[in-house]
C-alpha cells in the first residue's frame, strides 16, 4: 500500500489505468472509506472522493479485478471504515469468506 497522499495531487500518483484498491481519509491517519476498481483505480478514487470531505488517500494497484476486490474486502475488515454503509458487494467470481468471527456486517450482507 502506498500513501498517505494528499488527494488534490492524485494525478501525480495514480498515473496508470489499472485495477486496484484504495482508502480515503479525512485526517491522514484513519480509514474513513475503502473501495476498489476492476479497471481504472484513479477514476474510482475521484468518484468516491467527490461526495466526502476527504483529504488523503492510500492505494495499491493489483494485477486483476479479483485481487482488487479481495484487497478491498481485507481493508474493509481490517480498518472498519465508518463511511462504508455495508461490506463490499460480493462477486460471483470471487469466493471470499469473512474470517472475522461474529462479523455482523458480513452476516447481514450474506442474508440478502
């Protein structure tokens, strides 16, 4: 993972069109939102940051869309970002299982 970087300089750090995952933050110390993109990480960060008061971001390029989504799942559970309303949407391609015992968010998501 690279960062934290100041969001207004996103164009200097996210130059490649690639799959990847990202974290947005207001204070540069905590994760307020996590996300991923199957194709264009920079565009996904821009769209996600548009509606928040985020000032910082971290990111990681991944070789595939599946790996980007797996990384988003991992960061969601590790950092528990307050601005993510629910766990990342499950993909039919990825057989990811939450490893956190008693994770209420994943239990609720699996029920849908």
